[in-house]
């Protein structure tokens, strides 16, 4: 088994998704929230190039990237280099244009190169587009220290985060390897990490994980039937959410953290750790719990002001 780990301190600034019948990021987000099975075939009359240009354009607009900026374009698709040049020409970008093969885990290779590009200062941002049998997705990346945290979907975070701080694990296979289970295993572990199934491709899985983190939602696991070997899961913190629900942060943990585990058809595995944007603004902690809590109307009645105040 070839097991890789990526620890990239970069921010996801913009996204778009067009998979199966879900032809926008919002539609894809609703499908994730509804717990729908995302393994579907591409459903669009657009050609590969047209679809790539559309998702790239939407992601760049989402990230508010200016035309003519120093942006590199990475495209994982057949004729990826040619499509990358088209995107760069349309947006008048001055960064490099690179094509990657339309392979299952080429996205992770492109992500590593994007991190190197941003760290070296060779581009202010990177737009990464990936095509697959289910559709296409695009993300815009930049250095985490070069952008206002309020505009960030999530951070592809640095290493050193305890496994106990990860509250969501998205995996494209329910048969988690022993090495991963052991990394989370703690004697007498409480159920603190929701497990959810991935999407039909590496980038779609990353977008699903990012949306869940950004929207503070623990997504349902479609068609969950229980672990194949329950004994292997002993002392692990994993549980399954039957219906998507709000993700409340553990007060003892500074940020929400989510992990993505992806196994390709050849058995090679990649793991990413994502974190929400900084909860600090101008030296003050931004309290988000109120925004996560539903509002309720509680009618009260009393004979007089004193009685009403007493009820409160």
C-alpha cells in the first residue's frame, strides 16, 4: 500500500462543482446535505473543454480573482495543458499553465505542485480544475497568510493536529485501513468523529469535505449498513450521522478540523487535513455558536409585569 500525506498551509478561496445532475456548487452542496449518493455519471451536453472553462470561471469569480492577475492554471484532464492555456488567455493570467493526466489521484499531485508554487512565490493564486467521469470541479488556492480569513472556505492545514481534534472524516471507502483506525484509536474513546462517504472523485470528495467544514455541517452517510468487521473499530471515535446536522465545535478545540481519506483503485491512499478559517479577527475571538444555533419563539403570558419577569 502506498500511503501519502499532504500538509499544505494553503487556503481554498473559491470553488465550483458540476457533477452528475448537480450543475452548480449550491446544487452539489444541497445533495451533500441531503445525503444523496454522489457516484453518478456526467450529465451535461457540454464538451470537456467547455465544462472545464465553466467551472474554472465560476470558481475564479467566487474567489473574486482579478483578470490579469499572477495566477497559475492547473488542469487534470485529457488535453489538460491546452485547456489550461485557454483559461489563462481568457483571464489574461501571467502564471504558468500545466496539464496533468485525467487520472484518479492526479488532483493530489496537482495540489502538491500548487503548494510548492505558492510557497515559492511563483504565483499569487492557483486555479485547479479536474475532470472525471462524473463531471468537473475547480478550486482556487492561495497562501493562507495572504488572504482575509473571512473569505476562506477552509485551510489545507499543517500537520501536528491531534487525531482527537478531528470531528469529521470523509472517506471514499468504508473499509478503512488498520493504519488509519490505529491513528484514531484510544482506549475508551468517545464517539467524537463523524464518518461520511466521499464523492465520485478525488476533487469532488475534497469539495464535499470543504463544504461540510465551511457550512459547519456533519453530512449524512448515504446507505450506511454498519462496519464490515465491528471488532476492528473497537476504541475508535467514529460514528455515523443518519441525517445531516449542525456541527457544533468542541469548546476545548480552537477550530473545527476535518480529514479526507482517499483510496484509488490501485490501493494508493492519500490523506488531507482541513481546518476552518481562523476564529480570530483583530486580536479578538469571533464567537460562532450563536450563528450555529436555531432561533426559537417562546410565547410567554402573565397577569402582570412582575409575574412575566419572574417566569423569565
